[in-house]
C-alpha cells in the first residue's frame, strides 16, 4: 500500500483502493520501467499475503531491494 500511495503521489499511477495488484500492473503497461519494477514487488507481496508464505530474512532483504528499485524511478524522471 505504501508503494502504491508513493507512486500515486508522484503521478506514476493512480491509486484506487478498489483495484487489484494485477490491475495496477495493467495501469503500468505504458511505462516499461514502472511495470518492470512493480512486477517483482507485487509478486513477492502476493506470495506472502495470499500464499501465506513466511518471509525469511533473505526474502525480506530482497523485497526491500525491490521496493528501493521501484523508488529509484523518481531519480530517472
């Protein structure tokens, strides 16, 4: 949610609480960098949240890195 709100504040996508994660990826269709960076964040979130998978320390570090790469988009604008 934090990443989605961050992206909305920067006008990289429009936040709408009724949308699914996959619909956000669809919104990013025209921005290859955004879609490439948002995809792994969504994938990890879905595996943990919906798949009820534990997030190990290494997995968490990788997720943090995925979010940081997503936030690096602002640097490239």
